[in-house]
C-alpha cells in the first residue's frame, strides 16, 4: 500500500472508532459527514477493501 493509502486507512479507522463508540447520534452524524468528506477527497484507487467495509459499517451504524 502507498503511504497515502495507509494514511487514508488510518484516518478512516480513527473516525470509525470514534463513531462506533460515540454515545450520541449527533456525534455519529458529524463523524459520518467527516468520513464522507474524507472518502470524497480520496482517489478511488486509495479506497481499499478494508476502507470500503469500514465506510459501509459506518453508514449502517448511522442509519440505526
């Protein structure tokens, strides 16, 4: 993986952790928006399978 890819995954993992451990939907919403921004600024090739999976988990969590 490129360093950009690693950085992206680390950012994503951090946001995912915060969101899944977030006590409120408001925080969850803010984190989900932040994650969407991260994703939209990333080159598609930087999106690893792990990244896609984390993004999907967050979306599902956010919809609850």
